[in-house]
């Protein structure tokens, strides 16, 4: 069909509709990003916390609106078309720009109110950090504290969190990090397990026992070596609390941070050490750490790390 406005070149231009459209379909970008990054509508729906059918319907509507196919649907998942890849690059650039704007706005926020997000491991978040937040609430009653316990490294630049407590030095030049101590680890078992199976007194003897593995501790070289040499790893979890409960139930011998050992008094500590430890770093992003509420939490955490250095983090 001929289109008003001239020749072939002009016709192609007119056939290409706006991605945003007259109504502004900004929310579609979230769906496209999630689908492209996960490779499946089901996983995208899980990320967005919506129904899978909604993601598929929104993507089909988007393709129909712009007159261009963005995904090839295959049995093994979604594949971006050339148009989809180009669109994804533009949307990711918009995502970075939006994050930059938010960082700039947060940098001038000097109110001691609003949310501050701290991400840390489940063990530190549950056993150490949370019991120490009562004093912070007394000092700063208008700041809402959000604790995100995960072993994943959240993006501080994208404001997934304001402050991170991690077991590794930050490598990104945009991150500000302070080493606040180290966590030592002990091998322990339950009293019931010790009575039933005995307690090894050497690394060689450990190979004859059942082992409980906490997946994030595989970054510790000595623990990784134990797992590689021991055929009797009978339980695995990425949860510190779950691992502690597995040890307490008598499933086997496990590695736990010394601060957890101090809080769980019904466990038997083995007589030999594996020399396992991890550095603890307090981290923020130089573009987002200027808000007054973030600075308040940063200072408070440094204060408590210093208070507990000898007992918990030395």
C-alpha cells in the first residue's frame, strides 16, 4: 500500500511507530527488561511478582503497537531479535540515566528521615545487626531501617541498597569501603551427634564424618578443600540459620561464624581449627552515600563494629 508523503524511504519511516506512543507506555520497559534478562516469561513474572500471562500479554501488545517483533519464542526460552537488542540497549541507557538522576537527588537530601537500606548476610543481619538497632531507633526515630539479608551482591549505584556489609573488599572504584574487622569460623556439632558418632580431633578424622555445607562459605579456601575431599556432604543450604538448625538437629558437623557459636550454647566445638576467616567490609556508593540518613547509619555501624571488634570481629 502506498503511503502519503513520498517514496520508499519515507514510507519506511512512517511505518515505524513510536516505542513510547501517545499514551507513554513507560511501564512496558520493565516487562521488556525482565523478559530479556531472564530469558523466559515465567522467570520475568517471578522477578516482577506478577502473573506469567501478564508479561506475555504486555509484550505482545508492545510488539503490536510498534509493529516490530522483539522476541523469538523458542522451546529453550526467549531470544531477542535485532530490533529487540537495539531496543534493549536504549532502555538500559534510560535505566542508567534514571539511576543517575536518583543518585543526584539523594545526594542533596539532608533530612534525618525516610528509609535507609542495609544489605548483609543472613547471619550478620540476624545475629549481630538487628539486635543492635534499638539504640539507632532512639537516636533517629524518623528513619525507617530496612535490612536486606542476602548472599547476592546488590547494586548500590542502582540504589538496591544504601549500605552493604560484605565479606570482601569492594573492587568497583565508585564504591567506598572500610574494613571493620574479620569473622572467624569454628567447626561444631550437636551434643547428640558427638555422643552418637564421636568427635574428630584432626582434619583427617573429619573425613569420616557427615558434613553440613553452607554454600556462601565455599569462598573460604580451607572449607572448599574440606568439601572436595569429603564424600559425606549430606546437607547444603545458603541460609546461616538453616545450617545452624541442621547442626543442632544432629545431621552432621558444620562450619559457623564464631559470633553464632557464642549465641548458640548447645553446640560442641571441635578441638582443632581450620583457620577459616573472612574480612568484613562496610561499603557505600560515593554517589548515594551523601544523604543524611545514610550518613547516620554509616556512622552508627562503624561505632558498633568498633565496640564489638574484640568480641565479634577480631
